[in-house]
C-alpha cells in the first residue's frame, strides 16, 4: 500500500480542476498561505511569486529538495529566497501532468532501510569449499567453489515488497579476482511460498552499483540467493535493502550516498536552512534501522544543517575506516562549508552516543566553534573490553569494531584502537573551541570518557561545560537529549544572535 503524499499548490488557478492525480495524493490549494503548518508537505508547487508575509510560513511548510517552481515565475525577492533555502527546482507546465503520475510516488513521507540479519544467512548444502565466520561481521568462502554459477548461500526470513514500491539492494563483499558472483531474487505471490510471481538476477557487473527491484505487480515477499563460481576467497559482509526513491535521494529527498572502492558507505543530507551561520553537523548514533537521525530536531532550529549516517557492521562502525573512508567524511563536511562560505568558527558539530565519536573524531579536522555532545564515547577499545565482564552481551558490535579495525580483540588491539582517537585528539589545537557535554555518571560503555576528555584538553583558551546524570549509558536518554537541545538553543541565541522558538 502506497503512503499518502500531501501536496501544496499556490497559484492563481487550482490544479485540481486542471490535472488528474494518483489515488494516494492529498492535494491542497491555497490562494494565500499564512497559516502555521502542523507538519511540512511532501511536495510544494509554486505557480506564482510569493506574496508579502508568506515566506516565514512556507519555510516551515516546505522541506528541502521538494519545492517545484513553474518556469514562468521570476526568482526574485522572497520567491528567490525560498528557492535558495529549499534547493528548489524548475518545472515546465507541459511536464506537470506526467510528474504527478510518474514522480510524486518518489516523495513518500516515510523512509526505511535495514540489513538482512546476519544470523539469517545460511550456507548452501554440499558446497566443496571451506567456510568460516568472522564474528557478526562476515562469512568467508575459500577454495574451489565450482565451475558453474550455483547457489552457495541464501538469506532466510523473506521481506515484503508492496505493489508500486521500489526496493534497492546493496551487497557488501570482498573477493579475489578468480571468483565471480551473482544475486538471484525471487518474488512469491503473497501468502504462498511456492508460487513465483517474478524473478530478477543480477550479474557481478550490475552489483558494482545498487540494484533496483521495481515492483509493478502485486505485493509479495522476496527470497534472495547468492550465486558464485571460481577459485579463491569470497567474503560476504552484508546485504542491505532500502525503500527507493528512484534517484530522488537516499532515505529522504536529497539524501546522498558516498561509497569507497571497498564498498563501504556513508550517507549525508544537507539542508541549507536560511543560509546563515552556523552550520550544524549532526552524526547519527547507533541504529539498526538505516537512515538519518535528528532530522526534525535540526530542521526546527532553522539553521543550515548536515546529517551524517553510516550502516556498517550492526548499527554502525563509529565512522572509522580506511584513509579513503575517513577522507570522504571530512570532504563532505568541507564541501558544504565551502558551499555556504562558512569558516570553522561558523560550524557546530554534535552527536549522541556513537555520534559523539564521529563529531569528536572529525572535529579534530574541522576544529569547529563548538561541540555539543551527549553520552560521549571516546576510547572505543575500552568499550569493547567492557563487553567481557562489565557489560556482557550489552553491545557486541563494539567487538566487531575492534576486530575489524585492529585485526584482534586482545589488550594490544584495545590500546591501539584507543590510541587511534587520542593521538589525533592530542595533536589538535582546541584553543578556539567549546565543548558542551552531558554524560552518564555510571556509564557502562566508556566509564571514564568525560574525565579523560578533560585530562586531554590542554589547549590554552579551550572551554568545557559538563553536566552529569546518574545512570548507565542507556538509562536516561530523555534527560541527555533534553539538556543537549537546551544547550544547542542557548548557543544559537547567545553566540549567533538567533531567536529560537521555546
């Protein structure tokens, strides 16, 4: 079932009398827009210039990348401002009817992404090569797989694909040149596990990029098989599935995806806000449901903002990786600083839990005006070591992070992973930065994060404000988030002269 899509149109003529709409469209026509919207529309069409007093309301009613302005409207005054604030796009009148039926479906309100659960990957019977498991990170096939493309593994627990929905699949893997792979996808008729509705097969060449399942038939679940042939090593890391917007953005309209040569991804979403300082950079925390975190909170501040997210391992890999991967993340931040014309003292970096590590780690490169952090994690080696006795079974992803980055889980690996952060942190001049930190006093993930942060802040002039809350890492997230937001509001009002809604 397709989501309802709310469309706002402003102009001298009501388009509902002129065009046909798909059944899932909820259409609103306004001659004049001067109401506080309860929530933003999925699409806004502008068929005239803005009238006096409309800009402030349309700013809140319109999401970035979803504003379309007809070609006859001049982009001047408030109209030009809104177009810039929302990264508007032009649309020809002759294209409107086709857009309504072909493109509006890609602006659905919800977003969703996940990994096929690693525990649901099964190795096919009777394969001749050897198989080994690398924690919760990957499964490796090694040896002579065979001369013919044949099933060597599959994912249990089929997932639904609805009528009219498009799903993206991304296979994360490593392999030797002597191995060839393919992906086979079978969709069954709803309610059946034997009646096939349609099939897709994707070659290794097609798997170089995301592959698309565009289901124009009835709802049905899909079953995914991995095929391979050849000799050598093949490591399957993850199979990701995501609701597709057919090129209009990853997760949300305008969402971007960056990928390294090793097939590791990072996601970014930039909203220009009102184009005035500061740029608020927010790193997502641990989350198994893929997508961006903090969208509504950042959008409500009215500033330009950049959301950064990643989906490696289970829930994220703390934004660390190869030189290419880390340079990619830094490059995204600098790209939007340059687009806005902002200097480092017009940037705030922030995050919660795993997101604090991203903010701090890349803060060493940017040296922002301020860091706003909730439940900071800094010594990730210690976080993994705590899994053995202090927090058994509480956060096993930390062990995968340690093993992936250091190749082991012993004490020497723990120290190397800790040093990866602190060596970079200690080499940074923090004299012109503020640290605003809320932390859990009995944190069972990284118990000394706040105290250690203080001991390493040796730059003259650096400022740090902290608030401790009793409890373990996940005991009182509400209090952490409340203080986090209040400090954001305070610094925007006092240091950037912004009026914030209470």
